[in-house]
C-alpha cells in the first residue's frame, strides 16, 4: 500500500501555466517528480516557469499556444509526445473571464469566453486522448469553478462555461473509463490571482464602489475566512493526478474553503 505522492517519470501538459493556478499546478507536479510542458500565450513568462522546474531537476519545455486554436492544440500534443515520449497527464487549466450585466454583455464576450473555457478544453483533450489510448491510459484534469455549480451575478457567461466544463468532464469520464483514462475536474472558489483582482476592478466600476471594499466583502463570505492561495488549489489538482485518486472519475471536486458544498 503506497500513500506517498511520487510522480517521477510521469509527463504532464498544463495549459495556462504561466500564472496563477496553472503555474502553481506546474510547479507542484514538478515538486512531486513529474516532467512538465508549460503552455501559455506568453513565451517569456512560460520560460520563467520552465526554468523554475528545471532547477528542481525535471525536464520541462515551454509551448506557446492559444487554446482556442485547433492547430495549436494538435501541435501541443505532438510536441509533448516527441519531447517526453508519452503524455500521462493533461491539465486543461487556461481560462478567461469578463464581467457584465446581462443587458450589456457583448456577444463577442460570450463567444470569446466559450472559445477559451470550453472549446479550448475540448480541443486540447481531443488532441491528447489518442496518445493516452496508445500508451494504455492517462489522466485529464479540468479547471472548472464553483461558479459552474452555484451561479454568480454579472458572470452569467462565465458560469455557463464552467457548468459546461463539468458536463464535459462527466461525459468524457464515462466515454474513456474502459481506456484507463480518468477524467476529473476541480471547482475553485475565490483564489487570490490576477483574475480575482481584475474581477474586483470590474465590479467596482459596475457598482460604483471601492475595489478594496469589494475584495474584503468577497473574502468575508468564505467560511474558511481567506482567499485560497493558488498552491492550496494546486495540491488538490496534483492529488487528482496520482494513484491516490485512482478510484475517482467524472468528479467535480470543490476546493472553495467551504463556500460550495454540492
Ligand atoms: N481565480 C479564481 O478565483 C478562480 C476561481 C475558479 C476558477 N478559476 C479558474 O482557474 C483557471 C486559472 O485561473 P487563474 O485564477 O489562475 O487566472 P489567471 O488569469 O492568473 O491565469 C489564467 C491563465 O490562462 C491563460 N490563458 C487565458 N486565455 C488563454 C488562451 N486563449 N490560450 C492559452 N492560455 C490562455 C492566461 O494566459 C493565464 O496563464 C481558469 O480556468 C479560471 O477560470 C479561477
């Protein structure tokens, strides 16, 4: 019986790994022994994460991509297989957000958020699955959100995409169960990243209130009393890549400091 986390010899792809939760996942996986492809739109920032991982003695490469692009997703999988020889783990973490009342929400925002948060998850998964099948298994972990379960005012489009990610996770988990490919997602609550800071500025503009006050109000609604550090989210994301979670597939795991319980 082994209860330790050792990902030595495993190779992982993490999208949106240049910042926030994705960066913490990439570093967490490497700390546990995995080799990591760091995907992001900004090559310079991706290379900074790569260097941190290489300092831990792991193999790592940066891959510049837009998850909305079918060609980029295919190239991502091909490059990872060529570099690592296999793909054990895919983290579909890249995501975007904007904030608006429903009446003022531009169609372009609706379409962009679905393209990144949903089409991106589909394209990257579809690109990687043939490699996982060929090698006899793998794991896909998607970053959803508590917003996909509870809903949130001014974020209707974002909530819709994250509910879709949860549905996609469940369908794919059933489809791939016999292929030894586990598919799960996790649902962060409020995490202290650039995304949350941007949201507080938008909320302040819409509501005509101070962004700092709004941030404090949001924090006071978290039962555990503080915003998640990205590392607190990454720990659960890493767990979903290990043998310790072998009997889980199709799950949407809350990591929300007690804010979401369903
Ligand atoms: N911050 C939170 O409170 C929170 C809560 C729940 C879920 N999430 C989700 O967690 C994930 C990471 O968010 P974060 O808080 O770290 O935000 P972040 O803005 O710090 O990081 C998002 C990452 O995704 C990348 N990205 C965005 N669009 C992309 C595209 N088209 N192609 C490739 N990469 C792209 C960004 O460059 C960045 O690296 C997202 O899916 C987000 O929806 C965040």
